[in-house]
C-alpha cells in the first residue's frame, strides 16, 4: 500500500490531500518533524526538547507536541504542569493560543495529552474550528517537533506518516538496532515510507555511531533495497544528561558546553539551515487532518 493511500485511509477521505507546493499563494507553513524510535528509552524526549531549545535560540519559532499520549514525557522532563490541553480547545473553552505553554528559551509546548485520541470523535463543527485555529498557529511557527512513544502502535504510525520528516533515534545497544530495523520495515512495507533520517544517541564516539549506522544500513539494504536511510549525526553519551534530567532542566541550557550539548547545537544548526530550502505549504493542516479523520 502506498503512503498516500494509507494516509487517505487514515483520513477517511475521498479526495487526495493537498500537499502541493504553491509558491505564489503559499504562506510559509511549518516544517513537521517527528522523532521516533523502535526501542524505548533511547533519548527521543531529551533530543526533542533540547533541539527545540537550540532552534528557538537561533530565532526559530518552535512548537513541541508531546505525542507520547500516556506518559506526557515532555511535561515531566521540563517539570511543567499545563492547566489546559487540547481537550479544552475542543470544548470551545480555550483557544490554541491559550493552551500553549512557554518552554525554556522561548519554544512552546502544545499540551495534547489524551486530547489527540478524542480527535476522531469530534463533531464536524469542532473539527473545522480546530483546523482554522491550527492554520492560524501554523502561520506563526517555523517548526513543529513531535516526540512520540517508542515502538509501533497506531498513534506512533499516525504521527510518523503525517509528518514531513521522520528522525529515527537509536543507541548502540543491539536491541535498539533490531527494534529500529523492525520499525523501519513495518513503515516501509506496510505504509510505503521510504525515507528515514537516522540519529545515533549515546555513542562513545563518532566511529561507534557510524558503525551502528552501517550495521543498520546493511540489514536494511539486504532486505529492503529501495530505502533511503540518511545519517544525520550522533549525540555522544554524556553523564551530564541524566544529571540535567534529574534537575528537570535542559542539558543545553544547564551545561551548554558539554559534549552532548555541542552536538545537539550542531544538529539544530544543520536542521535550521535545511529549513530554508525545504519549506512547504499545507503540511500542518495535512498533519492534523489525518488525526481528525477528515
Ligand atoms: N546522550 C546521552 N547520554 C547519557 N544519557 C542519556 C543520553 N540520552 C539519553 N540518556 C539517558 O536516557 C534516559 C531516557 O531518555 P529519554 O526519556 O529522552 O528517552 P525516550 O526515548 O524519550 O524514552 P521513552 O521511549 O520512554 O519515551 C535519560 O533520562 C538519560 O538518563
Ligand atoms: Mg520519551
């Protein structure tokens, strides 16, 4: 099944979604990047919030969506307790702007919690209101970063398919490699996703990270030769990171010169540079439509 077919099915829509780039009419829609992994605990949430912080420091307008619907990872990591979430927007009690929470360094967090799961059951009117709100927000932001739960489940697949780019995080542990491969295999064979960006976390050196990437490419190539796996870098193992987690602070804020911080900044720079050339229109709406079953 092709990716577009799958999305169309997820969206329960007869017409093809509009993803065409229309330079004359386009406002600059945000880039939607989903960070996911096969195995849990490989560092996704820390990577997302630290990237968001670095990108915001570069002047990018960034929103983080916590796609780990059960555990609200982002809130816990930053020690925040949002008072309102998407549920209040659906009830018409709050606007999206009211529920956004300010993160450190100026990025925003969109508290979704279980709200996302309710989306398919909204009335037509609620869905249209929400899309209009989202469109307005979309005009004001440059990047939507999504942190997902680990492994293959319905929500992770939604986010992964609807985003423009997917970053798969893995660590040098053998189980992380096999789980990443299993995830890539499902996304490519069942959902026709062919492009993946690979980020190795907790490596002891670049050499080790590249060796992990080569191993992944080898298994992937042997079985799925149409895939494109793009190595986008590595984050070293850094003892300061768990310390920052315990303090509910961001590593890049607390220890900006630590080795993992320097690589996170480098990666954010890389992403920010690409952003100027890969901007597309309509993706934020496309993204939410999938979740709304429109
Ligand atoms: N580069 C690193 N160096 C040292 N420790 C790290 C690094 N990256 C992650 N960790 C450790 O791994 C823990 C888990 O990280 P994190 O919560 O970001 O993973 P996750 O992939 O989001 O997990 P989950 O799948 O449960 O959502 C961190 O609390 C930290 O202790
Ligand atoms: Mg997490």
